């Protein structure tokens, strides 16, 4: 069965490609974080290698290939992660990609390379990847995963079949997900609130269902940011230090912090322009109204641009502590706004 939910048009395209035997050698799965990109990549790896796909029109989850791919032990499925790996991207490409890609599949129909965060690659890494995409081996499929295709070389884009993973807009579908989840939300969490906070990102809903602490950690992040902008320089620097340490520990969580805080400022902007129905963090509306009364629309637009710049600087490997210090020391305090 397909583990990817809410993206029927993408699944239909993959099914048709397999049935017509017109598979691309390279795919690019693109979309915001937590929209199900990695889940889709593994679904595709199973579909391309499933022994009974034609019978089921989906990965069977029972043949040896599906089982070994699900368990992460299939010798023909290779995972490269440019953000979280301890080895350098160039070493990964040379040792895990170039050294393996020209070998024949050992136990499956296709060798599949799943490469995450390709939008974070430097030009020398991208050029190394491009050489392979120009003349791919017959039994190899490369699946690239990206949040921002604007950072990917046009020459790579032109050699990939792009699969867009947009947030799901069907609220009823998102709310029904809780009925089929393996876990239940704690009593102090409301499913409608989680759907609102998800912004249509199915992967985020699944993460909160399986680990509700993610929701409470997000609320703690908002609490600390609100406290920082309402208090002294010392409080801001303390908060900045915490964010920098979190970024160094795990970059995906660090980038997520930036995105989460940006949604908070977006909500402040929605309140200021009289569009409260578009507020995402509805559980914090009353206090956000109080804070918004101390800012102007121009203030908030400028601050949101500062968060975008901070995210870009983090991607460029600028010292995280310097990035966060500069960010929070530049935000006017409530008394100054």
C-alpha cells in the first residue's frame, strides 16, 4: 500500500509511469518541510522494486524487496543526506554515490539513490551529481529531495521529473487522519488546533500524533521568544544562545525553529491588517493581540525579512550564534516598537 497520503495526483503519475514502463532516471521531489517528501521517496523505491506491484498497483509491503526497503536493509537502496551526515558531502558523493551507481542491482530490479537536501549542495557537489545525471546507468533511479528548487542548478532541474508536494488544503481529510493514526492525541490537545498549526503538512501532523512533545516544544519556543522581545538585552542573548546550540546539535530542528518563529510574526501581521481569521496559532491569539498593539505593519514586515535573511545566513554556514544575536538584537523591544 502507499504510505503517501493526500497526494493522489503524484501517486497516479508514478503508477502510470511504472505501468507504461516509461520511468525517468531522475526525479526531484520538491515541497515545504513535513509534506511527505521522504515518505514518497521510500514509496517510490518500493514501487520500483516490488515483486507484485502490477497485481496490487501499489507496493505490496509483503515481498522480500518491500520488507527489506522498509527495514532499511536493502542493498540496492542508498540514502545520502547532505545536512545530517557526519561525512562531508563530497565524500558521500564519491564513496556512496559514484562508487556504487555503476554497479548492477544486487537483489532488486533497480538501484535507487535517495538524496536529501540537494538545495543545500554547493556548486562543486552539484556539478559532480550533474555528470552522473547526464548519462545515468540503465538500472539506476536517482530521487532528489528539496525544499527550495530555486537553489538547484537549472541543468539538474532539466534532467529530472519534478514531483511537487504541496500542503494539503482539504481540512476534512486532515482531520480524518486522526481516526486512522496508530497513536491518540493527549486529552489536552485538540485535533482541530493541530490541523490549523500543520498548515496542510501531513508529515507534521503524523509527527505530533506520534510525539506530542513537538507541540509543547513549539509552545515553549513561542513563550521564550515572547519573553525575549518583552525583556532585556540579556534575555535576548540568552535565548539566542539556546537557539544556536540547538542548531549546532541538529540543523533540521534549527531551521524548523526559524520557520516556526516566522509563522508567529506572520500571525502578528495578520492581526495588524485586520485578518484574524488567517491566524495560525489561534491558541495564542489573545496575547498576540497585546504584542501586536506595540508594533506597526512596517515593523513586522521588516522583522520577517530579517528572519528570512537569518535563515539564508545559516544555510551559508555563518556562525549560528552571530546570526541569532544579530537577529534578536535588531528586533525592537515592545517599548521601542
